[in-house]
C-alpha cells in the first residue's frame, strides 16, 4: 500500500515539473521524452527542429546557428511532465485511506476501492515521466557556447497484490503489503560548444560538442518508508543520499534545408550514448546511458506574419518508467505582430498506451534589444484547474534574450 500522506494539487504539479531536478537509473539507456528547448518551442507544442530561430538552436538543432547574425545572450528553462495512466491521482486516493484500519479489518467497505486502485497501478505505462532543459547560451556568427542541464526522471509504481487480506498474516496480510514507488533519474549538467555553417546557400549543417557531468540516483519508497514524508521531500532525500557523479563526452549533429518559405530539419542528439555511474544500491545497474534521440521537422512561412511547423520523433524511446515508451508528434503555429508573437500548438505521444492530444499556448514580447518569451502546455484531461491531480501532461518554459 502507498502510505505517503495525501498529495496536494500544487505539490503534485511541482512533482511533475521538478522531479527531473532530482535524478535514478535503469539497466538500459535512460531514454525519455525528447526535451524541448525554450519557450517558443513549448508554445508551439514542441515543434522546434526546423522552426528554431534563436540561440536555443545550440540545444535543439545546431544547424540553425548558421543564419544567426550578431551576438545574442539567452537564458532559458522549462520542462515537460507526463502523468501516465493518472499515477498521481491514484496515489492521492490511496494515501487518503485509513490504511491501518483497513489492514486490521475494521473498514472492509473501503477494501474494494483499495484493491481496484492497486490493480490500476499494475497497468502497463503507468508512471510519471519528466524531461527538461535549462541553461545560458551566448551565440554569434555561427558559434554558440552554452552551459546548462538536461534532466530525465521517472516515478513508477511497485505493486504487491499478494498481501491484500485484512487481518491476515505474513503470507497474505494487508499490513505486510510492500507496494510503493520507485524513483529513477539522470541529470546531465553540461558545457557545449556548437557551430553551424551554410553550404550552397540552402543547406545548413551544424554540430555540438558536449562535456557532460552526469548525476544519477536510484531508490524506492516502500510500504513503510513513505510514512512521514511527501513525494517531493522523498525525492530530494533520495537524491542527496544516492547521488553518484561521473563525466563523459557526447555530440549532436543537425542539418536544415532552408528554402526560404519552407525549411526541413533533422537532428540527432547524444549520438554516442555516453554512460554514467550509478550508486551501488540494491537493484541498481552499474551505469546508465544518456539517450540517443533523432527528431525531424518542417516549418513553413505560410504568410509574412504566419509560420506553421511540425516535428516528429524518428525513433521510439524507452523511458525511466519500465514499460513506458515515448514517440512525440508536435504541431505549432506562430503569428508575428509588432512587438508581440502569439503561439499555439499541440502534442501527441504515439507510444503511450492511451495517446491523446495536449495543447499549448505561448507569448513573445520584444522591445529594443530585449525579448521575453513564455509558453505553457496542459492536457485537457483534468479540467480547467491547473492543480488537478488527474492532469496527464503539463509543461512550462520561459526565456529572456538580449541581442546586440
């Protein structure tokens, strides 16, 4: 039984959007959702590979640096959390039950609901996924120097359907139920040098060399371990206890065919899949790999003030939740007005067991040499309340750009 105290709405959202800051690992590569870079990408539903037009190209597609003139300093950050099969809502219901009373056989009226929720947690693809990216980049004349972090994290249920009998003994008693949550993640803090160049006037090619300082953890909250802590505190505690640091090198390659009105792009990230050590805790592997990911996109300037774009993952990725996979399709549009840019988009993860569309909006404001962008994405599941525990997807991003 999951015995953490009841999870409030705001705290649940912090778990979705900040779990990636406290990072575990799996025996296979720690693949996950493709991390979107910058508020413009978030506002356009993740469409960025062909559409990127600022210094975040150093992270999303270094080929696009070839067209950037002058010098730019840009600070950016954001993340995407997915609450697959409503793990948080189910945990919230379970944690609100009087477990000790049910285990002693005094509240048998609540037992069917408890068992139904435990069975719900056994469904494939159940868990919380997180991916994000944040940092500072300085770019000019095709070059970019940047420092930042790419976190991946996953929260997965570990369900015991053997110990479910109220008043039972060691072999089957509900009081001995070992259900819980496992926490896994990888935080890649890095310095990257990127460069993009134009060939034959229309072909942009670029790459990024990345020195990565990886931090991993691997831990689990068991039936009694969750007792006096909420999920956010438990993740923090696990991070500090089981953190393991190691360093490796990787690189990205990108290309974009720029035909003016139409742009076609492709990028491969972490192409050599660098590995990072994991603390020697029970059940953990010796190392975890930063994922190799490939994504393609198209952008069309349909009107002088209107751009539409689409991205798609060319490879399906495993995630830090066992049995959960990710393969995103992103659609976006941007309307440019004097001083303002309005954005909207949609994202669908085709690899989810219950794929659905999630929608985004964004705003850009520019004045003189400074531009500020924000973007949010929310699943319609969960209603209009942004703190709803039943919400399946949530993303937010912001960045500030100064151009000389």
